[in-house]
């Protein structure tokens, strides 16, 4: 018998590749952090041996969820300014609160709170955009979660940098520090077309090509944003980004709620990716991303939660259900965005958008063992005819029992193993007291 580090005996496995596959009574074998084998459980018991074996008799094992767009540290601003339009929410409340409170401690504590929430809801990789990306990277590496850390760029000064050039310079330092880390990737993260001018965007394009890293940006989030861009530049934001050579296969355009048919076709031809954040868009009344039209045109569409200040959670299982239901309502087609497709959006499509599809996003031999076990033998998810449909339409994050990243057991029977949940809550309550007293 072949020795392995651990073996998971599962009632069901949804590997995502091949698409639509469900494996019943199969086992997944992990060795040195990677998937060594997937095979029927009776054969696995004959072929492999391990000191660690998990019996997941009532569970569905899926690839770890990939949150393709969030602002992790903003968990500390959750619920601070609800029920407001985007620009009023941003200009009148969020940016003033950030200018008052953001520092390294805020980002560290908020990111730890976010990682605790994400792991407890099955997320194994997140793509972030926020200040102090070095702190976010350090917190993620210390926790053991996979992260793509955004090297944020803005035209105006913040506590992180004074001007666009300083943002870029400090971002390159973060990239250099983590470029060999097995868990941490970096991407340039110019905030949005309306907050970053042409010259720094051109500089970012040059550097992204040289460093071979992606670009992560809010694009066409609201109709007001698009209208103001036309007033000030004579171009819709996507058209302006095209003139600057920003639209390319390494682009992650977040939100994309305001698109013409021609823009969809042009974006598809560019090879760029879209990150759909349905719950945040609905809460801020930003509009609806035309997911079915984008997918039909060949665009890779991933899922993200956005930040907890505008969602107000980091629950990718909930995001899957919302995406599926909203996709049907917007397209007028009940067959649009079926459960298996939405699961792929939340896993493999996110990995593709981050340039990680060779390493994670599906359960296949040789990839990192990034996995989430969801218990489906509960009253809320019975009777059960299709485990993936049940996961998307009836499951909840409270049914996530176990999470592994690179074979490391980060959530074990609902208990965090690398984060101190009680300490995180104590620090969160302290921030609540401080921030709340100033409102």
C-alpha cells in the first residue's frame, strides 16, 4: 500500500473538472499538500494508507471557494453606512471613516476577522484590494489561506501613499517581498477609472507586462460613473481603458453592470475576465451584470463578495445562490446559470481570473489540496437528489465543516486551527466601540 499524508472518504465529490461531474462514494488522497489521487473509496482503502483518514459520509467535497473580489479589512466597517447610494455611501461615509481610522492595526485586525469568516464559509482563496497590502499579505500567509493581494493605486493621498507614483513604488516592494511565497500572489489594483488618471494607468500597464502580474479594477460599476466619464473625457470608461491598452487577458474588471452589446463583444475579444458581485450591486442599486451575455460571448466570469461594508457578508455560498437566482431573473430564462455553472464561477473561474487555474480551483490530481467539505445530511438539505443543486439552492455556510488549503486543515469540525477566534472577536469589539463612538 502507498503511504499518504491524509485520505478523505466522501459521500460525494464535485471536482468541477470535468464540468458537471459528481463522484459518489469516492476518496481524495492528499500527499505533500497536493492531490495525489481521486478514486472509488473501496479501491482507496485497498491502495492507500494514512495515519489521518476523514470519514465524510454525509458531505459534499468541493474545491475551496475563490472570492475573486473583496476588501477584507472593511469587515470592521460592516453595517456602518447601510441603505445609501454608492457615491453617497463612499464619499459621505466610507472614505471619511477610512481617513479617520485606517492604519496597520486596522488592516491586520479587519483582515483576520475577514479570513475567519471566509474560512468558516468555505473560501480558501481571496483577491483583495485595500490599503497596506503588505499587512494583508502577512496576515494571510500567517493564517495559511491563499490570497491575491491588490497593489492599490489612487491619484489622491491616503494613509498608505501620497500620490500615484508612491502607491506604485510601494506596491512593487510588496510584490518583490512575496513573489516566491507559495500562498501569496500580487496584482496591480488601480481603484477605478474615475480615481486613477491616464499617466499612472499607462505606467501600471508597462509594469504589469514586465512583472507578469494581473490588473484588478472596478469598471462600469454604476450608470452615474459612466455618465460622468463621458462628460469629463468624452469616452465611456471601457473605451478609455482600451485606448490605454489596459484591456487585455490579465484584466479583472469588477462589477461591469453597465455594458452595451458592442462592449461585451469587444471585452470578450480582449480575453479579459469579469468579477460578478451580485449582492453588493443589489444593495447599492448599482445595476445588474449581464452574466449570461458575457458567458455566451466567451468571457470568463468569476464571483466575488465585494467588501463587508457593502454586502454585508463574505459568504460565497450565499453569493452563488444570489448569482443563480439573479441571472435567471435578469435574463428571463429559468435555465440560465444552473447550479453546476455557478459552482464553477465560484471556484475554477475565479482561479482562472487570478492566473491560478493550474494550481487550484478544481479537484484534480497534481493541484494543491484546497478543499471544502459541506455537510448535506441535515434537515435543511434533505431529501437530496442532486448534491450540487442542493448546495447552491438550499445549503448554507453553517454547513461547512472542514476546510483545507494545500492540505493544511484550517477549519476542523467548524473550529479554526490557525486563527484565535476569541481574540479576533475581542479586538473587533474594541474597534466597534471606537468607531461607533464617532458616528
